[in-house]
C-alpha cells in the first residue's frame, strides 16, 4: 500500500493521525491494533498501519 502523498489516483492518501479517538475503520472483529493510525485525506477513514492490508 502506498502511504505517500503521491499515491496513484483511486488510492487512499494517508496522513499521520496521531493519538486521536477515531476508531479503526476495519472494526473490532478484524482490527489488529498494530502500528500508528493513518487517516485518508480524501475519504476520511482511519486505520492502523497493521490493519491497512484488510482494505485491499
């Protein structure tokens, strides 16, 4: 997954989220709670870096 601001069209543009209270988009049943949280600048979903492969 391309985490850079230069990601291809149709992909997420991930930015560091910090320690905010937003829940991980993949949900409790699939969330691995591993890594920092990233937020997509376009669609606004938040995921842990370890949960991102679930979105593919």
